[in-house]
C-alpha cells in the first residue's frame, strides 16, 4: 500500500494564507471553516546588558497544516458510526457523509483539529488530500497554490527519503500520538512539540472555526 501525505517547508512559509484560501475556494467551504490552518508561533524577549546594549531571543514562524492522513487516525477510532475510513491504496483518510451523523467525536479526537463540524448540514468534513485531483495526476490545490513552494505531497516514504523524517514542531503535537503522514523541514527557530517558550499568536483565528466553538 502506498501512503500519501504532505510535506511542509517551514523555512519557506511566509504565513500568507494562500494555501488556506485556495483550499477554501476549491472546496467551497462555509465562511468560518477552513481545512488548512496556518499557525503563527512567536516568543522570546529582549534583555538589557550591563554595557547598555540589548540582546534578544525573539522568534516567529508559521506552520501550515491540514489533515495528515495518519497511520493511527484518532478520528477513525473515535467515530461510533464507522463513517471514517483509510483507503487501502493511498492511505487517505476520508469521511463518508452518508454515514456521518454529526455528533463530532472525530472533531474532539483529532490532535490537529482537522475535522470540522458543518453546523448547517450536521456533517463532519475535512481535507481528503484532494484525492480526486491526485487520481487525475494533479496536485492538491494547496500545494499548487503556495507561492513560496512551501508545500508538496507524495508517497510519504519518498518524501522522507528526500526531506528527512521530522514530523512535528511546535505548536503541533508529538508525532507519537497518531503517526501523521507528514514531513516537515523545520526552520532554525522551530521549537519542539510541547514547547512553552512561545505561543500561538493567532489563537482567535485558529479557534474561531465552528469545530471548536459549537
Ligand atoms: S501558501 Fe505557502 S507560504 Fe503561504 S501560508 Fe501557505 S504554506 Fe505558507
Ligand atoms: S490529522 Fe486528524 S483527522 Fe486527519 S487522519 Fe490524523 S487524526 Fe484523523
């Protein structure tokens, strides 16, 4: 079985949100729902030195993330309707809207906040890695849209062979939770999962999706 996943180059991302908006447009999502999110992660301080100068350890970087089509999908395990499946050929995790009853156990279970509840239709929805585009030989729309070429996709073992095996930086959770099909090239300032030196500066943007405020 192939396992497809995303690559994210943290050294290139400028936090422009083109990936977020391209996906939102392509998937025709409701106003307050986005399958892809961009975290602005910031921290550090300035310190006065005895000689009158200042030093700083301030840092700031962006993390673009969507569903990671995990090896051990917490969403799938949590769904009481068996509405979530992992494709045997591609490893893509998707939600069958016919089976979904909208009680959103997957929304609560996913450590990446990937599934969202479409309140109007009472259906959980999420990124399917643009499976329909991949089947036609095209890239996921976020990958195609990124002006910095910070996103890529492919068979995760090939991505790892090309880019390395990092799969988690703050504020993302440890990769040990769900074994995401994700490869990250960390920027020099990137912190480890669980880091307490920084904070998500755009928490309101991240949290004010319907999934978290229902
Ligand atoms: S489009 Fe590219 S550079 Fe812009 S936020 Fe998304 S991943 Fe980062
Ligand atoms: S990122 Fe979340 S929704 Fe996607 S497969 Fe993993 S646990 Fe499921």
